[in-house]
C-alpha cells in the first residue's frame, strides 16, 4: 500500500508489520491497527469511515466482527 500514490502509511505501522515475517501475524497486526483507527475515529465523534482491504472484503468484516466490542 505504501507504493500507491497518495497513500501515506506511517513509519510506525510499517515497523509493526515488518517486525515479523509470519504472514498470519502480519494479518493480525493489520487488523489490530485497523481496530485502533476505528476506536480513535469513534472517540473523535466522526460520523463514518471507509475500510478497504487490498485482496478481499473478508479481513474488513473480521475486524468489524471481532475487534470492536
């Protein structure tokens, strides 16, 4: 995603994802980052957000189902 024009991925996120070569762990970290962003947006009182996953909608649904309680 960092190579897509106009997309900014903070260095902290890149470092968190780069801390492991395990793809399943990177998926878990990515979902954790998404959940953190959602909580921040909710705390700030925004009325909505748009989540995307580069491969499938399933990871987004997984975040919404399991990480927002």
